[in-house]
C-alpha cells in the first residue's frame, strides 16, 4: 500500500497501451464497422429500389395486359360485325340473283308461249284451210265431218 | 507464508502486501522480505506483481484485439471479431453520447481503459490463495498480489494520466489564458473573488484524478478484502459465501471499469468545452 515507482510505471504502460490501441486496434475495427454498415445500408436501399421497380413493372404489365385485352375485344367485335355484314350482303345478293333469274325465266316462258301461240295460230289457219278443202272435196258425211272436226279440235 | 500457521491478521496482511523490488535502507537492492522493509524502500521501489500482471493483461488485451482488428473484414464476422466489434461499438457509442469534440485519442483511450481495467479487475475472481500459493511453493516468492487494481499505484497511475490529458486538452483547446480564466473566473465572475474561485476550481480539478483512482481502488480493495476474509472460514463453508460474492463481484468489476471509462470521457469532454 505504498505509493512508489509503480505509479509511474503504470502511467507509462498505460500510455503505451493507449497509443498502441489508437494506432493498431481502433482504426481497422472502426473502418470495418463503418464499411459494413454502409454496405448494409446500400443493400437495404437496393432492395427497396428493386421492390419499387418490381411494383412499377407489375403495374406496367397489368396495363399492357389490359390494353391488349381491350384490343382483342375490339378486333373480335369488328370481325363479328364484318362477318354479319358479309352474310347480309351475300343474302341480299342471292335474293337479288334469284329474283333476276326467275324474272328471266318467266320472260322466256312467256316468249315461248307467245311463239307457240303464233305457231298454233298459223297452223290453225292451215288446218282450217285443209279441213275446208277436205269438206268441200269429199262427200258430206255426218259421221266423217264430225270426225274431222274432232280431229281438228284435237290438233288445236 | 510468514509463518506456518499465520493468525488471521497475519494472513490478511500477507495477502495485501505487494511483491516489492527496491533499494533497502542499507543501500542494497532487492526484494522486500517484509511489509516493513517494503515501506522503508520509499518511493523508489516498484511492485513487480502489479507491473507484471497489468502489463501482461494489457498485452493480452492488445494482442487479442489486434488479432481481431487485423482480420476485421466486411464479410460476416465470427467469434472473436464479433466480440471485439461489440466492445468497440459499445465504447464508440459511449464516447459519441457524451463527447462532442473531435479527438482521435478519446475513443481508443476509453476502450483501453475499459478493457484493461476490466481484465485487471477480473483477476479478483481468481481464488485468493490460488496464485500466491503457487508463487510461494513453486517459485519461493513470499508476497504476490495478482489484482493490479487493488494496488493504489495502478489506479492512480491511470487517473493521473487522465488528469494530464485533461490539463493538456484544456490548454490546447482553450489556450493557457482560457484555462487560467476557467480556474479563476468561475463561479463568481468578479476580480475580488479570484482567490476564492481559484481554490474552489483547483479543488474540483484535483478531485477528479483522486476520486477516479480512489473509487476504483476502494471498490476493488474492499472486494479483495472480503474474498480474503471469506478465505479465513473453514474450507467447507467458504463456497456458500464466496460464490455469491464472486457473482456479485462480476457486476462490480464491470461497473467499475465502465465508471472509470465514462468518467474519463466526461472529464475530457468537459476539458474540451467552453463553459
């Protein structure tokens, strides 16, 4: 319990220890700590940014998807409309064609009838002449006359 | 031991005597055989046990921390590096909380104080007779005290170093005039009160190292003494007292190391700040 040289010895060793600690222990540890904390902060920030980017990308993807859905719906609708239109047009065409054909056929038929009538008329007059000749030429025979008339009528 | 069957007071005295090397009054150099001889050596003697253990522990501290500091990497730290980083961060935070000036010395100083004092205090938990018995029986050394901080010289050596740092920083920050002004013009800022102020401030200034040293020394000395007293009991019941006391002492040694460090930081930050 005596105060003696130990005091000074202790002070000197203390000073040396502090100097050593200041020179060789403190700086590397603090540097490592600071670098690590910086790295962690950077990492956290990067993660934050990434999650924000992801959100943005998701939103963008959603929008694109929505747009393309709309587009597709529109295209389909247009196609449907077009198809209906085409069908309608085709129907009209067919109806118009049919009508035209029928009319043409009718006209031809009428023409044929007219022509036949014309021909018949001509033949009737010839027959009438032939009949009259026969009547005038042959003996009057009731029975034969009626036969002729009947024949005439049949020929008409 | 002084005698084969020492009395209680002889035993206690024996345990409180350092291994002293110095000049005997008759002029010859050597190790003091009795406490009387040690006292007669006066100031020019040295406690070999205190010096040996404190320097050994200091080197242990620095080697461990240097080893970890060298390997300190940014990647995942392990084991020792974790521990060292924990200590460094703890001290760094303590310094940042109470010291606002800029100084490269304060933080390493605080770390050294904390760890070194903690290690020296830790020697208190080694059973009191363990190492002295080995020293006596194996090496023939009569006195051997293994807890450096129970030697007033160790505590005072550190606190005086801190004291010189306080004065150094006071003068280098505020200038010599500023330091003198601080000592003389506070708390009463009139020329008439200068002597009064000076006495008051001087007492305050000198009380810092003394209280710093005595607090550490007193706590550890008392703790050691209680361990010695417990060691006087019959061996079968010693554990009943020494174990609780040792567990409690874990708190004391850490706390004392922490207090010494914190007060050093506070004193030095006071030296840095203008009032």
